[in-house]
């Protein structure tokens, strides 16, 4: 599926990723595509995917500077 394969949420029991698109179970695994979206409107998701990937990359670079990952 293009979207919805890795649900985002704060509860590991009901979601795969946290709000930074980081896997709950694997700390160095990030999903930067349409997987976190649980539904899709009739519009193309490309711009939203790009924005979310950019946000995730910012989080990764900051975490690396702090030596958290």
C-alpha cells in the first residue's frame, strides 16, 4: 500500500511510529514516506510526504548532534 502501513501514534500498543516517524520498537528505524498516514483524501499526498520526511530528517540530525542515535 502507498499509505497507512505504519500508523503513527503515542501508544506502542496501537501504533508503529512515534510523532517523529521513529519506530517504537527499534530506536534507529525511521519511516519517511506515506506509511504514517492512516487515510488518504482524494488529493495527491506527495507534498505532505515531503514535508513529513523533511521534519523527520531535522529530528534525526538534531538527535545525532546530541549523540542520541
